[in-house]
């Protein structure tokens, strides 16, 4: 049986860029998503199906010796609020199915399967924290946040069980802040205003922001998002009981994002029309994250420099991206 990597939700914002990075490795990749892919890589086998299809998940693990899993399939915070039942199924039941199937595979082959799970700042709450640490109050106020926390805990528990057995899963999880990508415009999330403003500014469009101008949230650019995923998965072991780490690059409010964008796009105009569905969630998510655990346990480098991220990464990359089309 050939070694292979499994990635779920590969058509999503982070999934697309992770698959691009993984596709450069000399190893077969099984890519699962409910939507078809427009881009084809030679070493990738595409499967158009749901992570809730138990038969498909089991057959993937029967047909390949899966050594790493990148599990991105999920509904974001706003989508989850609009469809709680589906969110519980996809975000929780689907994730448990992946973890349990990987665990059984590890037991059968007497090996450890590395699983990457993207968690979120949505696990925090109910109060907005500054410099939130991993063990600070976690009373998520959204379905999405509760789903993420449940899987962090389930995965960590299965990880501990695996250590006792000597095989099973090796669970690695990051609590992502809002992600800003120059390549795609996300939808369904609460932090989407940041990337949406970047794309609107580039395309000479006015923007209406649903979150108050002074609401501060943590963010990470797409380049560093992929870097931290690849980094945390590259270590043979991560010697830590804590399995879910904070990561961030910047802490910004909409006014500061607009200022950054207006340096390059001076005509960019934003109006504010606060939407309580967005504001009430942003008010429970931290302003900023403490990333000391990630720095200590797996060498995460946290150098905040908003100018550099916008001027040297987001703006040049969005120009390149649209230049291609
Ligand atoms: N970016 C996500 C959202 O806004 C949070 O993880 O839903």
C-alpha cells in the first residue's frame, strides 16, 4: 500500500493554498471536497464527496497508507449560525469521523498518523480578551466556536490515548485568527471584512463594513498561514500536552486596515453599516493572541509588522494575482 496524504475541504480558502504547497512534494495526495476542482496537479487524486460519507472516508484509508491528514472541511461562523444542524454535522461529526478513522488506521498499522486541524479564535469568549492565552476562558458564544472547541478536545484526548497505546494519531491544531488572502475572497465568516476590503480596494470598489471601525481582531496573512501549517506538521514530534496553539501576525481594527490600504489605493472608500450578526460575534473574539506557547514548543516566530505584511506581501501579491486573469 502506498503512503499518501489526505486533505479535506481543499477548495476552501486555506485548503487551496495548502494543496498547492503539498502538491510540490513527491507523494500521492488524496483531495476530498464537495466541489469539483478547477486546478489539477499530477500527484493529486480528486474525490468529489462529503466528509460525512463514511464509506468514502473508510475506503480512502483502506486503499492508501495515509500518513498525514489536513482536515479543512468546515462551515465558517456566519454560515454555521445560518445552518446550525449542518454545522454540527460537518464541523463536529465529520471531524470525529476523520479522527476516528485515522485512529483505527494507526492502530491497525501500528503507526502514528499526523492530523492537522484548523481551530479558531472563535473558541474564546464570552468577553473580548487582549493577548488571549490558550487556557484563558473558553466559553464560545457561537455554534462554530463550540464545534471547534469540541474537536480540539476530542483530538487532544485521542492524541493522549494514542501516546499510551504507542500508536494512533498525532494531533496538531492551530487557533487561527482572521485570514487575509490576496488570492480569494472568502464568505461565511465574521472576519471576512479584512480580505474583502483588500480585494475591494484593488478593484476600485467601495466597501460597506458590517463591523465597527474600532473593533480590533487578530489576523494572519495567507503566506504565513501556509507556513505555520507546514511548519507544525514538519516536526517528528511536538513535546507538549497542549495541542492547540495560538498564532497571529497582526492585530488590527477596520480603521487601521483602511489606512494601510489607502496608502496604496488612496481613493478607497468604506462606509460602516453595523450588522449585529457580525458585531455581536466580533465582540466576543480576542483583540490579540499570545503566541508564546507556539514559539516555545515549535519555534513559531511572531514578528508583528503591519507595514511589511501589507506593503511587501498583500499588495504585491494581489496585483500579481489579478494581473494573471
Ligand atoms: N475566520 C473565521 C470566521 O470568521 C474564524 O475562524 O468565521
